[in-house]
C-alpha cells in the first residue's frame, strides 16, 4: 500500500498562514511549516545529560545523523499539543502535554541543497525523564538508536571548544533488539542546527535549572 503523503500548513516568514501543501513540495520550495520538538533531560547518572536520537537511514532529511530527542512535523490543522504524540510514537513515552516545559518557538532555516530546503517554526519543549536508556521503545522505521550525552560536553562541542565527545546508548538491530553501543562523535555526526538554536536550548536548560 502506498503511504499517503503528509500535508502541512504553510506560512510566510512572519508566520502568517498561507494554506496547505504536501511534504515534498514544502521541502522542495522551502516553505515555512511547523514542528514539535522535545529535548529529554536525564539525571540517570547524577549529572544532566541530553538524549539524542539516531535518525533512520531512509529519512529524507539528515539520515543516519544524531538529532533532537524527539521531533516531528505538525500536520495541517494539528496543534502543538497534539504534536506531543511524537513522544509516544518515537520513544514509547506517555507524557501529558502539561508535564512538558515550554521553551517557545525558534525559526530555523536549513539550506540542504538546491532541491531540499527546510524552513521550520520549531515549537520547543523540555522534559525530564530518568529512566534507563534500554527502557525506551523506539519507532523502528523512524529511529535507529538512542544515546545520552553530557549537556555540558555537548555545549562545548557546539561552541567548538572540543572536537569530539563520548555518547552512550543503544542501536536497534535487524530484529528490533537493543544493542549497547558507546562511540565518539563530532559535529559531523549531528544534524547541523545553527549555533543560535543550541544557544537558545542551553539558555532554556539554565532557565529551568536543568543544567549549571
């Protein structure tokens, strides 16, 4: 069965609604649209760590790269609150929307190629969850693994004060089982969000006193 293409609300750069368009057209023309994004903070090991998901190799945007703990596009007519469904879909977390810490909206442009432009109004949230990494239930066709990284070390990497850091976590094997894997990563292993995006994130982490 052919998968029905997603339809998104589209906007101008000032977030005035313009209509709707299919996902392929949105990314081909660089039309502004909305996403839900949630960064998970864990104190499982006593210090603040952020969770990174490993994007599936067949994703149209940034396959095989580490990214936001949980994120997804908002379909046409869908609210930000409804977008929180992504937490259960991608990670198996049942979380009430009012448990999320709102960070506000960040407008992001990623000019990937002449034929692939991503312009998103990112509605960002934080959520603290201290369960062990192996307890997450990953959506196999979207997420290939999950890793934890020191928030302080990630900030140093983003600011290019270090070239590499260690992440610990799991990847899914062909049978959907978690295989433990620790590895060294650099900026090239992550989705290239602008530095301003991460400064916004770290500012919110400190505002909510989730990191020093």
